[in-house]
C-alpha cells in the first residue's frame, strides 16, 4: 500500500447522506443569489411540478422557491434567476425557460414508489455486514435497508461516492466497485458503519449551516476497529481509481 500523499485527499467529502449533497448545492445557489441581489436569500427546494420557480422580495430578504432540478443548474442559470428577480429581464426569462424546457421530463417525473434492493454481491453480503456491525457496536438498525448502488467509475471522473444514506428512504447505498476481492472486508464495513452513523446521528445546524459530521459523529466513527487502516485504504483507492 502506498504511503500517505502530502496532497489533501477529498474522498471523505463524498461519504455522506444524500441530503448533504443537496445541502451543499443549495448553499452554492444561495451564495450566487446573495452576491447578485445584495440581500439575504432563503432558498426552499420543492418538487412542485406546476410552479417550478417563484420568489417573494422583502426589504432586506428574498425568499426563492425552486424545483429541485435547479440544484443541477450552472452559474449562468442561477444568475438569470437573480436577474429575473431584480428586473424581470426578458433575456433572463429566456435562459430560465430554456432550462426548464430542457429538464421538463425530470420536473414532471413522479417519484418512484418501489426500491429494488440488491444487498448480496459477488463477494460481500451487505445485509450480513450491517447485522454484524449492529451487534458488534450495539447500534440500532431496525428499519434501515441496505443495497449495492448502480454507480460506475467513468474515465476522467473527479470524485467517487463510496457510500450514501437517504433519510427519507432509510436506505444505505454502497458503491459496487467495493464488491471486489481486492477490497478488504474491513473497508466495506467501514463504509457501511459510516453511513449507519448518518442514520443514527442527525446533522447539527450552526450559524445557518448544517454540519453532517458533528463532534459526536467523529468520536463514534473513530471507534471503528479498523479506522486507521480504512482511512489509509481510502487514500489508496482514491489515488488508484481516480489518479489523485
């Protein structure tokens, strides 16, 4: 295993519940809007299929309600939203209308009801791993589901999401690249353990921002038996799989 690189490893940033990714994207939108409008901005993400974008302006604050597809919008689209709020610009409206039309299918898509679970892989059975972690660390797992995700590693990919937890579905997803004899069992256990902690420890809001890894989370995470080895292997696969 290679020695630890001096460069900062970013893989850990992608071990988080799915809601954290949305939160980071939302913070990015707020920052852009506040810079453009020079006011405090509150953004509410919705799944409203009829009203995808609306705003209400007060003296020092602007509330913006937008469909979740805007979480994927680039800076040009978000700046157009700000321009539309400021002076109902026809140019901005065209940019936004084009983006909405481009994402029409996503906006109108109904939420999937069923979830097809595939916890048993070629090498590792995630159900057994979840159960063993529950017993070893005395953690509650009732109602929590687990599955291998359908993610893939693509050429030029800059980051990899090794695990995630969806609070709404109570579902842990693990990247299928870890279902390999080249990946030690303790590392798969670490990923599952990390996401299980997300299921049990809610984020802490401080100064308007959510901390998904508060001190009690980090304290419990470091109690994992192979914590140091897992973090070292994490750096190794980041360098091997992503060339970092």
